[in-house]
């Protein structure tokens, strides 16, 4: 099956699920005051760049041969099912690499709003040196996180607000 159809279909399903997800109303805090890091986190906004061969979409973010998809409002909701036994929070993150960024993807991240251990990344093998690269970021806590992906000559940094949601 054509990889463009698989990736496009996955993006469409994720967007439709997000737009119809009843729990997204809880992202605003359900009427309680938001923690200070929620309001002061300088989240990344999609810049409109998109990888070659992919249809433009408002959630793409990237340049220089490396792209990803950002969460709406810069907030990555982690449901209970994505909390690991050790308490770490698991988030799938897709990346795309073009010729300028061909090679193994490396991901690093740090919490911006207070000192915490660095995030861990899971970058599975088998995706080749370019094109789509699935990955997962594992966060030790909720908060404001800066995530940087590097592959070949490309580098892309984004800031996401990581929260837990019921469900």
C-alpha cells in the first residue's frame, strides 16, 4: 500500500478524533485555575511547512528537511492508557525526513518550567533513512517541554505543553 495514503489516512483519523474527542473540553481545566506553567508555556505554533509528497495541513511544523505534526493549542493530552507503569507519560510523535535530513533520527528534550530528568525517546528501526519516521517521547512529568529532533543535517525544535487527561 502507498505510504502517502497510510500517512494521510493516519493524519485524517487523528484530526477527526481530536475534533470529536469529548475529553478535549477538559484541556481548559474544567473551570479550575490553570497551573502557572500552562499559561506561561511558549508553545510552538505550526509554521505551515510540510514534507514533500504530503498534502498541506495546518498542523505540520518544520523546515530544512525535517517536519512533525503539532497538537492543537500546543497541548499534548496524555490519557491514562499512555501512562507507563513507572509513571512516565508516552506520546507518539511522527517525523518526516527529506534528503537534507536523511539518517537516524535522534530526539532530546528538557522541561522548561522546572528542573526534571530529560525526556526519553523511542525511535524504532525499519523506517529507512528518509521519509516517515515514527517515534515516541516519554516524559517523566507533565509540564512545558522543549523537544528537539535531529537527523542528518536537519534539526527541528518545538515546545509542547504536556498534560494528563481523564480517559
